[in-house]
C-alpha cells in the first residue's frame, strides 16, 4: 500500500498554514505581554532554577530559568550553589528589550538568596547518577547524557574538539533508545492483561500511547530542551502518520515539525541547538533520499561517515575548533550506538562506574587544536546546494563536491 501525503491539496495547505499562523500569532503576543509585565518593574524579583554555572576568575555567571524567563547574570563566587538549585533573585530590567527577551539576555543582579533544599525528581535522579562516579568530568558527562543538564564550558570543549557534541546532546537517537526500552518493558506485561480482560483493544497502539506519554514526561524532565522537543514532536507525528498510513520520512514532516515548534515556542527561533537538530535530521533525510537502496551493513557504516563530513561546513561556521582526532568521530558515533544503551542499563542497576577508567583516559587525552572557520560565501552556497538537493540530483552531486573540498581544506589547513 502506498503511503499518503499529509498535505494533498492547496486547501489542506491553506488550512494548516492558517492554524499554525494563528497559534504563532497568539504565542508571539503572549510573549510580548509577558515582556511588558517584566518591564513594568525596574527591579524584578522572582524564583529561578540554576541551569548552568560558568566559573570566571573572580565571579560566577549563572544561567537561570523559570516558566517565563531564561537569562544570564553574575554573582560573587559561591561554592554552595550548584546546578538545579533554586534561588530568589532580583535583577535590573533597564537594558532588556523585546529582542533580547526572546533571545536570552544578560541582566545585572542586585541580590539573591538560595532557597531551602527542596529536591525535585530531576535533582534526585542527578544525585543518583553522580553518586556512582568520583570524577567530576564523568559526573557531568552522564548528567548531560541522561538528564540534559549542561556541561560546564571547560569540559564541553573536550567533546567539541573530538567533534562528538552531537552524542552528548540528547536528541532523536537517545529518545529512540528510551522509546524502545519502554515499549519492550511494557509489551509482555500489558499483553498478559490485554488478552484476558480487554482483547478488543489494539495492543500495539496502546503501548505506543504509553510510550509517548513516558517520552512526554521525560521531555518535561529535561525542561523542554530544544533538541529533545524536536525529537519528541517528530516521534509523535511519526506515530500519528504511521497509524494513518501517511509518509513519515519526508522533508515535509521535518518542515512541519520546525514550524510547529516555532509557533508554540517563539523563543526557540534563537536556539542554535534547535537549528543544529533540524539540520542534522535534514541531512539524514537527504541521505535516505539518495542512498536508501544501499546494503544495510554498508549503509550503517557509510551513513556515519557521510553525515560527519556533510555537517562539518555547518558546524565550523559557528565553532571553528578543528583537530585531526575529529576524524575519529564517525567511529565514535558507531561505538556510541552500543555504548549508550549499555550505560543506561548499568546506571539503572547501580554499576555506572564500569567503564569510568577508560572514559577518564579518553577525556584526559590531549588534543592539538587549530581553528578553521567556514567562509561566509561558502556557507551561503553550501546552504543553497543543500536545499536544491531535495529536488535535483545534480545539486546533490554539487553538494558532495563542496563537502569534499571543504573537508580537505579543513584538515589540510594547518599545512597551508
């Protein structure tokens, strides 16, 4: 049976566009009214959670968040503060405009007070994870891998230099592993009761709904991290489309996901995490579009190499750090396919330290880093060829020539 198209006529497109435009319009003005409420007080006070701590020589920069705001501020050094702690803080709103409000702003703090210890589920899980490790880098690594808690900058650069930041940021791969585990764990117990008490129910559909609900709760646990949100919405749409025999793996689905996210959460327009996540899936779909008939074993290996090379011009436009060890990234990505579910299981049974010795050796490996930034004009042409590749095989050939040229230029730059 051939898959149906989600949008099959101009009428469907106009209806969908109208609905999303209304949602975007409503949420945009909702954000504007919240901004106006903020600006009514020159000194604004509220309760915030510490998302990240950037340690400077004489002070700390905090990334703070609550239901309405995400911003940065500075305080004196305070070793009692930790990520996920709650503080009541007053800050000046004089330098905040609507653009910076949406993007995430810096504000001068006037005073703050740490809230009494009130452990959230996320904090308890984080302490459980960290209690299985002694090394601070390893603690932060698994807090990021399982709970999307940001890694401190001094340790984040380690993964950037190895070009494996995409493995640390929770995304579709991580969510698919969790979904598979939930589905398998629920399948047999639910089957037992379904056969005996409600055989009229669709077993697979019910378990998929339970799985979606679990993933939604996990999404909330991560504080709606952009890459996790993108993955969840695509998983939700994929489930919905699968039940309706609508084509799942399409650029239209990706575009719908992006528009839906921006309509619901206008602030994510400025999230580089979201745009990287969207770009990553775009190139995955591009790979499927042109290489879907390749042998499975060959495709599994070639896919990881092609994605690494095709994404380099995008990554290096924002992050110029380059090292020859980055050529190990495809191999590390393949290894991570097995590493992540095993570590998830080991942490669940309290044996998370099993590979710590090897991980510490990997993290402490010294890399010689040099900088190669994607030139602006090359970046523009690369984006154009990427979009044209959806419709033209010649453009796709041109894209591959561009990625070969850039990767040769990038890794040979230190010799030039």
